């Protein structure tokens, strides 16, 4: 890789890391191409990306970003998984690491917070942004449904009483 390509890689990686929600760093010692491709595919399906680059270049890209504190994790064969959703990349990486012992989670960053391996695993257990939105909408929608049911109920009771009286009156005749 020539100097211009390295500079372009550092610049693009810097821009990505500046705007990302979570970065997960893992060792990928001994992973074959098919395993790496499967990991990339899973992260991409979750809305994230995977990047393998020389540690020195990643450390340069991390400068002046919120994730700068994780530069010490870049020793040996490392892989970066990142996503805008603060849970997606962590969830996929942790799940894949459980299935494949060759991927070892080292740590990561969420915003300016540096996470160790246990922190990444705890982050992976949290609900995703979409799940939280759905729960919030459900909570907001529940009171409106209860109000509508309460307002509608007296009329429904009255209608049932009238129906019952009409049925009794019709049977007596």
C-alpha cells in the first residue's frame, strides 16, 4: 500500500470513527476467509461495518475522535466492528465470538466511554434502538387506548342493558 492510499485509509477511517455509535475491537487470530466473510455479513446485516487495517493506521485514525482511548487495544491481529446504533455491532460481535472461539473481544468504545470486554458484553445485552423506540411507542399508546376504552364503555354497557331488556321483552310476548 503506497503512502497516498494509507493517508486516504486513515482519513476515511477517522471520519467513520468520529460519527460511529460503538466500536468493538477483537482479535481474529486463526480466522479463515470464510469465517471472516460470515462475520462481516452478520455485522452488515445488523447495520454496521467491519474493518481490518494495520494497527498503526487505526491508531492514527483514532486521534481526535471520541474513541481515542481504545488505541491501546490494537496489538496483534485485530478487527474493528462498528455501527451508528450503539448496540448492533456489539451484539453481533459478542454472539459471533460465542460461536467461534477464534474471535476474542478485547474491548471497545461507545462515544467517549472506553469499554473492556465485559462492558462490550453488557452492551450487547441491551435492547437495540428500534426495540427501545417500539417499547416507548407502546407505553405512550397504552394510556390513549385505556382512555378510549373508558369513554366508550358506559355507552356499551347501556347498549347491552337495552339489548337484554329487548330480548326479555320479546321472549315474554
